[in-house]
C-alpha cells in the first residue's frame, strides 16, 4: 500500500506511476482504475472531502484526470492555508 504521507501530490502520484510501470515491465500491468483507487485510498484525511466527492460519481476519472484534479485541489488547499486571517482590534 502506497501512502502520500507528507509528500506532495506530484511525488505521491509519481510513485504510483513508477510502481505500476515496474509491474507492467515484469508482465503484471496495472489497469487505470486500480491506479485511481490506489491513489484515492492513500491520500490521507486532508483529502477526505475530495475523495467523497469522487465516490458519488458513476465513473471514476482516469488516472491522468485524477492527477489534474488533485493538483488543482492541492493548490487550492495550500492557498487557503496561506491566507492570513484578518483580526480587527479596533
């Protein structure tokens, strides 16, 4: 089981792709659906809402579409974390 841990989404997804490429090279190809399910299951709790939103879809996105959506979600999350709350002390 591959987990994201503290890695970026890019690092995490690259590991999944590398492992699936290695498995394909030895005659055990990994289908796109399995890569997507692995990616979703190892993201961690900070991506729970993202995963729940995808679970309601009738068809999961491709691994490449998932990658794009995760990059967008991670960028939004980082941007929200970097916002400085306004404290008015008048």
